[in-house]
């Protein structure tokens, strides 16, 4: 382990596409939707051989902070911070860079979403170490995932032609591409030099803060006004300054404009961003009819369904390609093909002011 390597885990999202299990006070990242460990616990587990837990920091919200502290006793409590308001990833990452830079002037930080799944931890960690090395040399580093299908829900990173998956030396990034239409996604996959943007980033804190001053001066000024982390006035000053930061992603704010962006075109470590119940269906074992359901469930002429109804027997008869998720106060029945639309249910409940279901 390198004593100057730090991890920032972003855990402030609500996971609305995982309703009804994901709620404000018990969101996706603290749920065990795949396996026995919650998604954020699994994130810390696979980082441990590279980053010691005492050098891991977590940004979340007031609703989830206590749950995360309970789930991760190995991470110092003071390093689990609740953002005063949500201001997207540029402000969140900038805040962490400000804090870590004040703790260690040679800090190199990796940024990790809290809700991803990795099937092959060893090659994953090899990529992380390579990305940290590139960041220590002054690069802004991104991890690109070799696409396994023409996905329209991800942004893409374009590397130079001829870039090979599994390369562990920094490769210049030509440009970032927005989420494409299907025809364009197919062209990206066929070209071979377009990779999914994993949302994992690496940089020296001083390099990132310089880029923020250049490309996002208002946010940089707000963060620079904060006292040193641990100062008595820090919490109150943060509440005053953070809402004034720009509400923009780090991709738009910095990475698409900076000139020193490189990346790792990663090989296959079975990465999945677990963005919907359908993604969970794809990750879990299926029965002979393609169903994912508890052992006590009954399936008759039922195919390719996903059922999460804990402690309850579910009978499926003559149905296919359904998502069924049962909780004590809500039941979701949806087409697997419309899994991304589950988040719209939450928007509708918000309009109806159904706070008990949020």
C-alpha cells in the first residue's frame, strides 16, 4: 500500500430505480441486492488490498450517514461526511480534494461509486494500481471498461485507435462521448477504441484543485474558503459554502475540458454498475426456465422473471420477463424491458406527496 493513496466513495444517491426496496433512509448502496454484503460494504472490501480503510473517505447524505457508519466500522466515523445539499460530482470531489490536500500535501485520490459490482477483484485491483501510478505522475486518470454490448445508457471514453484492453500504462483520452443512440453505440463497439466510462477517476489533489480553479472558479472559490478539516468552524462553514457550488458533474466541468486526461483501457474484470433491477437479474443465478426467484417460489410456464419477495412464497403462472419486488408497504410489478422506468414511479410519488413511500 502507498501511504499517499486515498479513496473517495460517492454514496449520496437515492437509487430510485431500486424502489420499493431503495428509500431515502435505506438506499441502494446500503442494500444487499447482490450477495450477503451491501453494495458499499463490497466496495470497501475490494479496495482494502489497495487502500487501507483508515484512508477511505465517504460522501453521502444525512439520511444514510448513520447506516453507513454502522455497516463500515473499519472506516473512521469522522471520514463519513454528509453533504449539506446535493451538488453533483464536481463539488463533491472538489470538497474531498480540499480536505485530503489539507491532510496530506502529496495525496493521490481515487474516486469510486458506491454501487458497482466487480466479479474479478484481482484484475480490478491491478487496474486501480496502474491508475494510481498514472495519477501520481500528474495525469487526470479515468478507467474505461471494454464494452460487452452496445449500451446506450453509458457515456463512452474514446482512446486512440489500436488501444488494447488490459493495457496498464496511461493512454491519452481523445474525447468523452455522451450516451449514444443505439446505432452509434454499435459503431463504437465495432471500432474497438471506445470504452464505457466507469465513473472511476484518479488524480493528485493539487492537480484536481488547479483544474477546478481553471474551469470551475466559483466552486473552487467556495471550497477554498473552507477552514482546515477538523477545525471547529468547518461544519458550519461547509453548510454555508457548499450550496453555492455549481451543480455539475466532474465530467462536464473538468474532464471534457482539461488537456492532461489519460486513462486505462481495462480488460474484463466483470464490471457492472447495477443500474436497475434488470441488471440484478443478469447478475444472479437463473433456474432452468431463466427465472431468478427464491427457492420456495413456484413457477409454472413462467420464464425469465425476477422475484425479490423475502420470506414469502410467490407463484408465477404463465408470465415472462417480469420484475416483482415485494416490501411490507409496497409491491412493484414491472416489465424487465422497462426496468429503467422504475425511477419514474418515485417521481410520481413525490408529486403525490407520498412521503411514507419515499
